[in-house]
C-alpha cells in the first residue's frame, strides 16, 4: 500500500472512532438583586446596595424630623436611622407591620435603614432581559432607570444609593 493511501486509511478510521465534541453551551450573564414590595409595586435593588435585611428593630423617636423618619435603632452597636420609604415617596404602605422589613444601605461607613412592605428574596435576571420600565408611578420614576423582564413580569430596579443621595432624602428636619 502506498504511504499516502495508508495515511488516508488512518484518517478515515480516526474519524469513525472519534468521540463527539462536547456540546457548546452559551454562557449567560446574570444580574442579581434583592426583590422587595413597596406600596403594592414589586422592585429589585442591586445586591451591592443592600448590606443587610432586618426585621423592623426597636426605634427611638427623633424630635423635629419629618413623619417618614421613623427613628434610630441600635444595630450591633451602630446607630442606624430608619426611614419609611413609602412615606418618603408620598405613597401609602400596603402591608402590615409583621411582613415589613428594613433594607440596610451602607455608604461611606454610614448605615441607613429603609422600611419596605416585604422582601421577596434574592432575584436573578439574565442581563439580556433588561428593559425600559413602562407605566411606573411618578413617585418612583426618579429612582428607577431600567428594569428586567422575567416570566412576563417587569421588575423595576430601584436605585437605593441614588435615593440616599437625593436632596429630599437629606432634608429630614421639619
């Protein structure tokens, strides 16, 4: 047998006995956040923005502040002001006290607690499902730039860090 014919024969036998290539799976990137309810609306907040989730702690009232400033709490030796997020935005809360939770946001070594109606746990969305949010109450729109769609449902992303930098948030005195 000619050497070239022999090489063709070896190549043919190799192709017949070769294992199939592994299936290529497309990698999907995900955005992760904390789901929560506020005034009957579902939102998500970036996981990076939420340092902790608490049951409403015991509060000490602070005189001379707006009604949405609920007071301050001692959380593991740190003073944390707690604000009613729905009250700040001029919205009525739609939950009882037992289901409410406090999202703790840390910025520059300062903690701020934001009372929400309920926490819906960690939420994960494929980044290619990012959407512009439609039909959102104007009270929320200043702090929502986009959202995600999953299972036919919109999840607006509430920018908690933008909220705690907002002038209306910083003006707590009456």
